[in-house]
C-alpha cells in the first residue's frame, strides 16, 4: 500500500489482515505504533531506541514460520531486502511505502537498492490510495464546469457534475459528509516483471500497466466525480490536478 500520510494505507492493510486472519494461518505484524488490536494476530510494537526495528522483528518472525507478515512501513534497504527474501520463500508480506503512485513504488524500491530481479520475482500487487471527502447528498449543487475543463477530463456536456454547497446543511460539514477511497491497483504480471528486468522507466511501467487494465488515481477520481460522489475541487486537493 502506498500513498502520503493520512491516505488510509493502514486501515486498508488492517482490512486485508482481517480477511486473511483465519484459524489455519499464522499472522504476525511489526508496527510503529500498533494502531488497532486484532484478535488472533501476533502484533509487535517496534522500539528503535533499543535496536528493535522492522528488520529485526522480521528476522524473528521468519524463525516462527509465519504464513502472513505485515510490516508497518519499509523505510530502508535492510528492511526491503528481508521483506523480499521472505516473499521469495513463500510468505505473504504486506507493507506500506510513501510514494505518489503504484509505478513510482517500483522505482523507489530500486533506488533503495533492491535488485530488479528480486523485485520481479517477489512483487504481487501495488495499491496507491488517497482519501477524498464525499459530497453531502442532501445539499450538493450542480457545478457549472466549463466546456474546456469537461473536455480535459473527458466528461461529456450532458453529464451532471456536482460541487459542495459551501453553506452546508444540518447533515454535513460545509457540503461534505464522510470520505471515500480513490485507488490505483497495479498487478505485477509477467509482462511487468519483464519490463522491470529490462530497466523500464516509471512512465513505461505505468503505460504498460494501463494497457493491461489498470485505472490510475486520476481516472479513479474522475469516476467518483462523474458518479456525484465527490467534487472537482476535492480532487484538486488530494490529487493535485
């Protein structure tokens, strides 16, 4: 899971852990801090002051032959390399990273020092995530979006686009109520693995993933906009376009 601080990565990871948390699975996590306590899962608090970091915790976990390992964050090459080795030896490893997109995650790991062949053989799925505020369905108003902007977003002239009512109502906070996830899901296919091995750039990796059906963060956001879930102004805030 990747994205900036506050984008919901941890909650998404815990959701995945809940799905994976069955009686026949040994699940262990190393976190800093442990944010949500889950029954049936071995959760460990990292303490760098005594030398107990993510890499140390992961080494300890692997001696217990876990089925699933969750690392709160991959911060350095040592943690990244151990996580890759764990994945290559049959463990499912979940973690987070601070990057702006799914394709950028691959480049970040390579820049950390992880070899391309190890990434190609261990990566399964990368999800980039953002959280956007949802429009209040009781008071949202039509957005008089310009034809030029509609064209740039590939939105037809007859589609209704909504924006927040700045006055709000009794149900919301200045026109917004709740939040929704915007996702970019990149499956690491054989073609993507080959692209990694040949030293493909971030743009080439993203283009290949899109040709295989990946929806980018921008495209996902525009879908939420067309569905009346959020506003263009909110997408500008969280996606910077």
